[in-house]
C-alpha cells in the first residue's frame, strides 16, 4: 500500500466515522456535536482539494471521452458537496455560537436531520461503489515464487478480491449507516412528541389540587345557604375531597438538567430540568 493511498484511506475512514458520530447527540452532547461538524467540514474540504484534478478531468470530458461510471461518481460527488454544504449551513444557523433568532426552529432542525440522512445514504453508496479500492488498499501484496525461476519474486494478483471481502466492507458500511439513520429518525419523531406536549400544556386542564379546592368551595357554599327551621345557620365544616389520585408519567429517567447533553432535552417551564423527566 503506497503512502498516498494509505493517507487517503485514513482520511476517508476518519471522515466517515466522524460523520456517523454526529448522529448520536445522546453520546456527544451539543457542544461536541458542533465541533465534530466543523471537523468533518474541514476534512471534506481537504478531500475535495486532493481530488480536484480528477474532478476537473472528468468534467472536461463529461459528454464524451469518459465512462458512465465516472459520470456517476461525479454526480454523487456533486450531490455530496451540496449535501454537506447544506448540513454545515443549517448547523451554523442553529448553533449556540451565533445565537441567531430563528422564527421556526423545529423546521430548521427537521431539515438539518433530513439532509443529514440523505447525505449519509449517498456517502454509504459512494463507499460501496469503491469497495474494491477499500479492500485492496488494506490488503498486503503477497510475493509468490514461480517454479521456473526460484530467485525471482513477482507480486501476487491484487485483483482477486473475494466475495467475503466485499461482504465485509459492505456490511460494516451498512450497519454503521443504518444505526445512524435510526438514531436520526428517532430524533425527528421527537419533534412530533414535543409539539404534542406543547399543545397539551396550552390546553386548560384541572389539577387534583384545583379539583379539591373547587369541591371544598361548593360544599361550603351549599352549607352556608342552608337555613334550619329555627333560623340558625349551622357551622361550616370542611368537605373531604373525593378526587381520584393522579398518575405520574415520566417519559425519560435520565434527569438531564443541562441543555445540549441530550437531543431530547426540552424545558418549556424554564425550571432548568428536562420536561421529559418530570411528571405529566
């Protein structure tokens, strides 16, 4: 494996791993998530500069003199460049560094997640299409000695990459991609849960304490209005509440009290505690 190929392999692996890690905010938190986004952006720029000659060569012969595979690779690279550009742009808009007041924050977060999922699928497709290079770069060349000349050694055939190696490369890429996409989809579903909880809080609901107070006031008013036959008003006595006990529902038991440590963190009552960990 040449030094240049080794460098490109490690840059690609670091880029893919760092991009996957940005999908797990429960693990990284908001602060590290933002720095990971910047790190991935720098690696993308470096990757683009190292392949700029190939891009220019294919673009010049786009409509003639090049293969359909090269056209497909160029199209994927263009889509990836647009996808990562949108991811970084929307991420900076929502970041805590600039504190830009957004009219509809949930729309921007939903778009950010959706673009990230689409871009990740394109990255996985690109890696699978380059599986021969990935497996071949890691494979050490073996030297074989032909029978006609014991003193001469020639490299073994590197093109004989087995199906097992393809399944190994494709399996690692697919598993990592599916786990990351699943995490992102759960985050997108949380938006609906958050909107539902906001609507529930805006609806006027009567708490058990309010119900008990209402029953007590009603009982006192009824007793005070009763006048006995001899004109003596009986002494007012407190009524016992018969309200049914309320049930406590806790949607998350992590007890998060700091914004950013969990992507599900929400604090609508501004008590510095996650609403998902409080009783509903």
